[in-house]
C-alpha cells in the first residue's frame, strides 16, 4: 500500500480485499441505525427554534412564561352581491358555526350570530368572520386541523353563492407542510428510478447500475436512523428526511462510482 494513499483510497482497497466483511458489516450497520433510530424516534424543532430574530425572541419569552396561547383560526364568509343580514349569508354563517361545533378539536367559537357586537362584521356588511380556537397546544394544532378544513370545504360546497375560506396558524402550517410533502414525495418517487435509468444507460447492465443505487440508498437509511438519534441532542425539521434522501442519493451514487 502506498504511503501517500488517503483515507478513501485505503478504505477502498481494504473493502476490495475484504468485500464480504465490508458488505455484510455495512448492511448490519445500516439495519442497526434504522432499528435504533425508529425505536428512539425523532424530536422535532419547536416554534422557538424555527423562528429567527425578534420572532424567535418573542416565542422564547412566551415559552419561558408558560403561556399556553391556543391556535386561533378565522373563517371568512363573504358575498359581493348581498350583505350579511340577508338570508343566504346569514344561513352560510349558521352552517359554518354548526360545522365547527361538531368538531371535537374546536373550542371558543365566536360568530356574529351570538356576538353581534364583537367586531366581526365589515363596515360594508358584505364580509363577516367566524373565529375559533383549536384545543391543545398551538404547536400541534396543524396535525388536527384537516377535519376542520374538510368541514369548512363542505360548507362552501353547500353554499356556492358566498365565499367561505379559513385561515389561521394551524391551517397555514398544515397547508405549507402538505405542499412541501407533496413536492418532496414527488422528488422521492422520481429520484430512484431516474438515477437507476441514467446509470443503466451509462453502464449498459442492470447489476452494475443497481450497485451504486443500492449502496447509496442503504446510506440514506442509515443516515435517517442516525438523524433520529441526533435529534435528541439537536432537534430536527420535518423536511430533514427528504433532504437526506435527495442529497444522500446524489452524493452516495457519486462516491460509489469513485470506489467502483
């Protein structure tokens, strides 16, 4: 072995000379990482850790003070042709209140029907708000908002003559997360086949093309498990697993090709 060979070169030579030990040792390591990481679970970033600047400072003060501010949502009921006091908008607001009242995760519903002086009616009387809180911690509200959004969507469908839209912290977080998940899922489903197809064209053989892909994917699984363990020290974001997959596949395939 040359004295000037770097660590990667020495690892490659040792792996070639002891391929069974290297192969099964790596597989065992990846499996252990996945199992232990799954058992430990991942600890997600808090609102304080997500925020930055003055927003992070405000979140930190609220957290230290022990305030349990709920996630507040607002439902807009609007008609350009009719004012709130007319039949159809009033019926729509009643339907919104009824739908929200049937949701077990909803509390503190405030509407113009029961609270006409709460400032929920616009000056031109064409728009009104129905406000409510989500039960439990505000950080977890986005995980319980989907049935509420579905209920409001059904009310909109039943009242096509008015516009009924919901917005708030929980619904915004839910929408952003769902959009990001869809984008990441699309990338995840396309990354493996595309990588394999490109390598198949380059190598001209399925086995030769599959080896870098399988090795890279095993590294992604191991990294995902290690990330779950590390999150108990440094909290992780929801998107970390998707980023690990995309970056891990790209870098993993490159280094696999170097070794081959």
